[in-house]
């Protein structure tokens, strides 16, 4: 299985290199740290990640970028990978942009530039913990759904089995009644054995 991917997006090389170095030093053993310089390139990389089946727990994107801004990118990412936690870097705290991503892309957190490495590492650790907890909950919910489906199937099978047994029992009772009726003497045979006058009195 491929390593889970943490993707960093920024149009400034030194920012990307700094992010990659800090994250790789802390998480490189268990996670693949990928970088891209634009929103468009990031979307291509993300599609490749998703098609490969690799987990994609975190994207860290700068806010101010040419062509596609960070908030627009994160909203697009949310549309194709809702489980990915979105973190936005910003040197200018744009409340409107942040609110936009919170509402439309479930922004996990934003980090102000320049950041403290300890803050970055702590934020990513917490995000990874949340991602893992969310996945475990999702798996348990899927297991519960399957269990309920299996239970409903067993109930339906048991109901059908009981219905079949009930029908068989009813058929057996009806068959026994037919046998019983067939074994009863006919009126003319009764009349012959007891006498016609006696039989007429009974009738």
C-alpha cells in the first residue's frame, strides 16, 4: 500500500522547500510529502493520488496565488476529496476568504505566515489524528451498515422459512382432513348396514 500523502501548495519556491523539509523531517517515514506550485497543478496531482488509491489526509495551501487562489483550490479539493483535511497558509488574514473556505470546504485550520515550525508540526499532527479517527469511525459505520443488512437478510430468510413451514403444516392438516373425509362411510352404505327406515329417521 502506498504511503498517505501530505500535499503542500505555494507559488513561492522557498516556502515550498521549507514546508517540505520541516514536514519530511517529522513525518517522512510514514507519509509522502508532495509539493506543487499552483492550484491547477495541485488538482492534477490530487487526481493521480486518488486514482492510485493512496490515502490523502492533508493539503496545505497558500492563500494568495496567481490564477487560482487558495480558497478556490480548497473548495475544489473538498468537492473531490471531502475526507482530506484542509489547512490554509496566509500572510494576510482575509476573514472573508477564510470564512468562505470554512463554509464551503470545512477548513480545518489556517496558519499565519511566517509560521513557527512547532506550530506547523503540532497542527499537522492534530490533523493526522483527526483524519485517522474519522477513518476509523467511517469503517465502524460501514461495518454497522453491513451488519444491519446481514441481520435484515437473516430475518427475511427466517420469516420466509417460518412461512413455508406454516404453509406445509396447513397443507398437511388439509390433507389429513381429506383422508378423514374419504374414510367416512357414504350414506347409502350406512343405509344398507342399518336399514333404510332407520337411516331416513336420522336424516
